[in-house]
C-alpha cells in the first residue's frame, strides 16, 4: 500500500452558504452544530488567488458538529475567489476539508500536493499560513492545509469544548472573542 498524500487528519469540513446568518441557523437547527464563532469581512494577510494578490473579503463562521469542526463561508464581495470557483451567488455546498499541518512539516506536505499535480489555488496568512489546493477533479472539493501551532490547536479545542458545554440555544452566534453577536 502506498503512503497517503495527506499525512494529517481532516479536522474541519467547510461549506459555502449564500447567507451566513441563515446558514448558522440552519446548521444549528438541523444538525445541532454550534455555537458559531464569526469573523465578518475577512481579508487575509498576503492573500493570493490563482497566483495574483487578492483583496476579496469573505465571512466565516466556525462551529462544532459532533467530533468535527464545521466552517461556514459566505461571500458578499463580488471579487474572484476559490469559493466562487465552485459556487455562484445563491449556490452552496461542501467546499473544502481542512487539516492542521505542523509548521516543521509544512514545506514537505505542500510539496507532496504540488508533486502530485494539485494546483495551489489560494493562499494567505493569519497567524499561520493557509493554502488551498484544487482537488476538485479527484475529490470534488478543495483541500486546505492550515498551520498547526499551539494557538491554532487551542482554537479548535475551544470551539469543541464550547460545543460540548453548550445547551444548544444560548448565544448560538458569537464574535471571534466569544461574546454574543448583537442583533443576530
């Protein structure tokens, strides 16, 4: 048996939704996911799309659903993006899976995808690097590799722990710092 391309577990499933608030309500009601931690109008540092600098902004919501993190993404900005590569305005569905990759293995893991023929469709930096490979031909979606550090592992753990201790109703939408979002 040959070695797998991805050496790290999938930790997150990401879905494009037309309306972030409606998407969060739907995922909470239907799947019991949440609470969701929201970042609106996000633009990553050194953001690139298909080899060119990008200023396209998006909205993100991170919640837990059982053992995995769910990320919901909406895009109001008309600019090009990997999200619009798959879904036109008004459409949505599974967009990518995400694995946390230790920074000491970062270059080797990226090389494995590149050598396998997958295009780096987008990249950016938050506190760590993030790269999206276009694996749609083989998998039907993108694969995100996100730098694993103590801080990023802490965020995933916080989202999971908040879900485990959540009553399913109180403050289903929270800002990134954990406080309830006003007016949602």
